[in-house]
């Protein structure tokens, strides 16, 4: 009976040929992600926007307007004019809004990347320690996390930025400090399920110290989940950054960000609505695309959560 | 109840820690409230620092801020220069925010303005009445615990209590309607979407939810102002006045009055701020309640109820509502945070005289007392709402009622 089965199996395998090659979990996840058309489209949009932001100086060359240049011929807040190459119009100082939007996107994305990395480091560290330690430490750390989630840390960020200056590195760190809690909670869940697995047990039996287990075995295994949740944090970070910029606490002139541009536009929305259109549109599209990418990645890598 | 109280106690501890953190970091950070472009002379600076307890150690300052005493001996004669007492002559004018003036004539004023909570507790500071009889009204700091937030540091003739009294209603009157708007509309929308899963209605609800979460309120605010306040008014003017020549309407009310300005607004002033603040919340609540309702709809007891032949609305109300509302309730803590940060945006966008604007002004001016006052109020609002949510949670989720027994 069993012999027959084996023969049949081999026959079936031979018949299937290459179709039945084994695939790793990551490959399966990528295949699942590629099947999600919305997420793939959103990824394309995000990539285009990253390229636009990265090569923002090119638009200075193409339009002939530098980010800080005040166009005296076209002075003081004119509506979009394609002949003059002011695609989004100019602000009240005669600066080209299209070029400024590209540069603002650059800063927003930079902040998003660095601040999300800060959040990643804090969240993974906190979650891993809490999950590994277990017992009372875990309970206390999770209780603190529960309470922190209900507090508007963004307001603390407002205070901190007002007091410690508007240096861009401070913006990075402070936004990172605001957005790590969900990451910590997810990582803790992962770590707890890993903690009871056999290879951790083996490492422990072999006498690896806890710090070694953390660095060698836990962190590599949660990397995938951490990166997925990082893409979910990035839109939040962009939102916080634009919020701070809107309140006049973000980056400073001559640098600009999408939030700063929207805030400038909002002040004169009745007379010069085009000042808000460009940056607002880019911010909304960016956030929408990032949200779809994040959701798609989470669905692909974590199918039980669907 | 015990669970909710326990949570309340924990939150209170966190509030005190958070207050101390804000208190000490703002004082340790570089710069101070008195070093502007034209700093006061050294002697006055010394007096100011003494009045605001800034010459003490940090824990003593915090103690003084909470209880108003600082462990200093309180001199009874109330002459100027003593840090904790100062005298305003009888009948002096005190200008409050909003232009009203008070006169420092009676005991009542003293009690009402400077130890607001003593009035309720029925205890007036010992010796205060005698002081008032001799010297006019005597002002003494009584600390945050007794409801005295102290004088603002940037505008030293205004009490933080006045800022709070004027600002808090302005914040709440937009925060509460938008919360109600989001809850009363979002939960039914989420339930309906779950009930008609994968139908066009579901798709519409999901799209609304997505846009609510993605379009930030700082984009929504200028956009709505432009669309509804500027363009729509222009359109109505064109339609009624220029085309239909309905002059009577133009004379009676020139605009839709959608921009909150001045005090003569009425209901129309609530529309735009509530929409801006509410849609962000609405999106999140729709998504959460839809997810919760989907899970409840798939459960066995709902299938049983269906098999029994109960009508749909009974199933939705009796079997789905309670478990499906739980994720929404869990989210109420972050909702408070969202409303508070959102109200900073709408106060700026619509120029509303709320607390959020004082909060930002205080942070940028290094107005320590005003910043602390607004922070205290915000934290109190948060723990109060969380307490209510915990109470609701115990009511809705029997698993939390530990040790058995009702509440």
C-alpha cells in the first residue's frame, strides 16, 4: 500500500514537472502581493514619487526656477501658467510652487524614512525585550504601552520641537519617538510565538546568553514583519511631519516640506487656492499609495490577519 | 467598576509623571520666558523668578506648582516683594481675556478667581479674609491641586485660569459635535457595510473610510473653506442675486455664513470645523466597526439566530452590536489624541479661539505656566474620556468583569 503510494507520488511529481517546485514563504508572499493589483499600482506610484523627490533638483534645471528664486517678472502669487513654466503657480514671494513641492516631498520622504527607522529600532527593541523577558517585566512594559497609546504624543512632540529648536535631526528623532508603539506590540507577539520554538530552545540549551539569542535568532526572524509594519508607519510619520510643519514647527526655510507648503497655501486659500492644490494633491496621493502598499504587504506576509 | 477604577488610578499616576516630565524638561531646556529681545532689569528679573518659584530646586518647584506653598514661610503682612503674597488695592481694575473687567472689591472675587475649588470645598484660606479687610484683596497662589494655574509668564497680567475658561469651551464646542458626528454616522455605516459585504454599498463605505483616513485634516480644512465658503457663496450670489435678481435674499443674508468668525454664527459655524475634524474620525470608525461587525456576523451564535428566523434588525441590534462595538471602544483612547491634535489644526485653519492655539503659543513663547495649565487640562480630558470608555467596556464585555458580579 505504502509502496504503491510512493510510486504514485513519484509519478505525479514527474508529471507535474517544474510546476511543483517548493517555494519559500517569502516567495509565496511576493506572489500573493503581485496578485493584489491595487497594491502593485500603488507601489508603482510610490516609486515614481520617490524618483520625483530624489531628482527634485532636475526640475530646477527644467523649469529654470530654483527653489528659492523669486521670479520678478512673474512676481507675487500668480496662478498656474504653463507658458511661463510655473506649473503650480507661484507663492506670494514669486517662488515656483511646483519646484518647491518637489523639494518639500524630498524632505517629507527623508523624514519618513529616518523617523520610521528610529521608530523601527525603538519598537523592535522594546517589543523584543518585553516578549523575551516575559513574566512581570512583560506585564509592566505592556501596561505602560497600553497607557502610552492613549496619550497624544504628538502634543509632546510639539512641546519638544518648540523647546529644542527646529533642527531636522531633532524632527527625525522626535517623530520616531512618537510612532513606535504599534510596532512594539506586533513585535512582542512575534517574539512570544518564536520564544517557544525549538531552535530557540536548542540555542538556550547550548548555553547562548539571552542577548545572543536576541541578536542572533530573534531579530533576524522578526525582520520581515518589522519591515511590513514599517511601511504602515511611514504614512503616519509623513502625516505627523506635515502636521508639525503646518503648525510652523517643522523644517525651516529655505527647506520646505509638504506640510509647510500646505500651511502657506492655507493662509491665502481665498485669494490663491493654487498654492494648496499642488502640495495637497501630492500629499494625499502619496499617503493613499503608501497606505495601499502597506495594507498589501501586510495581507501578503500575514495572511491570517485578513 | 473595580477594573475601571484601577485603570483610572494607573492613568492618574502616568498623568503626574507626564506632568513632572513636561515641567522639568521645559525648565531645563535652553532659553526661558523672560529672555526676550528686551529682558527686564536684573532686580525685576529676580523678583519675577522668585514669584514664579524659579529660584528653587526642581522638585520644590513642582511641589510649589502643585500645592502653591514651596515650603516657604508665608508672611502674614502681605507686602510687596514676598514671593507668595501680593496686594492689589481695593477697587483696582483687573482685565481678563475677552475684554471684561473685574474689580477687586469683595471676598468673593478672591475666592472665585484664585482658589476656584476652595469655593466648592467651603474652605477659605486661613487669615485671608482678615488680610482682605486690612489691605484690599490679597492674592495668593494655591497651586494646581486647588484649581489655581497661576499667572501667565508671557503676558503677566493674565491668569492661566482665564485662558482656560475662555479657550476650553471653544475647543469642546467643536470637538464634541465632531466626535458625535463620527460615532453616530460611522458605526451604522460600518455595520451596514459589513451586513452587505462585497456589495456596492460596502464598496462605497470602504472608499469613504479610506478617504477619511488618508486625506489629512490639514488638507481638508483649506479645501472645504475654498469649496464651501468661497466658491459656494459666489455661486449662490451668482444664482440668486445676479441671475434670479432675488434682491431680498441678498439683503437678508449675504453669505451662507460658513466661516466661523465673530460671535454671531449659529449652527452654520459648526458645519465646516465639524466636517474637517469628523471625517478623519469617521473613516477610522467605519473601518473598525465594519471589521468588528464582520467578525461578529461570522460567529456561530449569529448563525443560530438566523436559523431561528430572527429578523435582520434584531440580529444586528441584539447579537452583533455589543461585540462589534468593542474595537471601536478600544480605539477611543487614540481617538481623544486624534481629536486634540486635530483641534490644533482646525483652530489654526478657522482661527478659532481654542485651547490648542494657546498651547502652541505657550510652547513657542516658553510660557511655562500657560503650557503647564493647558497640558493639565488636556491630560484631564484624556483620562476622563478613558475612564468613561473603561466603564462602557466593563458593561459591554463580561470577560473584563473580574471576580464575577455585575460591575
